[in-house]
């Protein structure tokens, strides 16, 4: 006759085995089939827009842009031979008509071969990753000739202006086309207007990582310490017509993928 205690031991052994078998992790526990990522056809080169990109400038016109100071006024930069060049004597900064939250952006820019000036007054422009007003209100990724031009490191090409110097100087010579590829995570604000999560940015300059998921301290400030004082939602992308006297910067092949 089998004792009760032996039976109990056997039952416990079977139960714990079953329990163990149930709890043992399986490969499929971490294999997810939905949601399916949408299929996107890559461009022929890394700079050509993929199939789902919003084209902001393809060389044919600036209809996707308006004056940053007055959205009822058209952008009046110079479009010639498929290139968009800053007009320093017109409406000033221009911004996209469309508003964006998180996105991937590609933009190409060229410092004129005959550029003059020094420091911040040598091919200065900028890409405001989110424009939050007219003028220079927003978060500026600096555009500048820094091939052989010294300035403060957190104000050189590839910097988040006055917040974060680029990891390396990947500048090309004046006269050569350069590119920025940007991953922008917009800041999130609570109902009380306080920032819940700061903006973050990753930037490749000519394919080289120059900003690695940098957390911005707030919108760009020329003077003083930046902080988040103004809650905002999706915003336009803005290009800077800087007031220096050097020859103007040109842009081409601008596209964006809202995320
Ligand atoms: Mg600038």
C-alpha cells in the first residue's frame, strides 16, 4: 500500500513539473507578427527621397513654403536651376506650410565657393527643426562654413546652436554640396504647459553622426540659458536668412518623413 505522503509527493512533483513547463519561456513569446511595418521603397541613393517622403523642395518651386514672418506672404527666395538660394533682401526666414511632430528630414546645402567673412558671418543660415514663431524662434541646427573657419564649437556647422557642439567636424569645402539627415523627436508638454519630455535630435552631417540623440534644453537662445517656456504642438520647419553680409547659402533636395 502506498502511503499518503508518497502520493502527495508524487502529485506535488507532477504539479510543479507542469508549472515549470508552463512558465518556461518559449521563443515565440517574443516574436510579434502585428502590426506589420508599412513597406517603403528606398530611393536609388541615400539622398533620394523614399516613396513615403513629403517633398519640401525638388527644384521646381517654393510652393511648400511661406514667409515665416507672415504666412499670407509667399516665400521669395531665389529658385534657379533647381536650387533654392536665400534672399537676404526679402521676407527673411521662410517656413513650411505644413506642420510636423516627429520626423526624419533630409536637406542639402551649399556654401558659395566665393564666400567671404569669418566666424558667424561666413555662410550663416540654419534649419529650425521646429519653428515656434517668426524671426529665429525655434530650435536651430546651425548651417555655416566651417571647413576652415573658426567659431565657437557650439555654433559651428552641425551644432544645435549654443547647446551642443557636433561630435566631429564633417564640413566640406565651400562650393561643394553638403547634407543633413535629421531624426527629430518633438518635445511633449503637459496640460499645465510644463515640458514632460524634451526635444531630442540625431543628426548626420554628410553621412557622419554629429548629434547622437541629444536632449535639447529648450528653444535656441542667442543670449542666456535656454529652457522650455512655451508649450507648443506640431510646428513648421524654418530656414534662416541670416543677416550677415556674406554670400547667401543655397539649398536643394529637401524631403521629410513624418513619424
Ligand atoms: Mg544660423
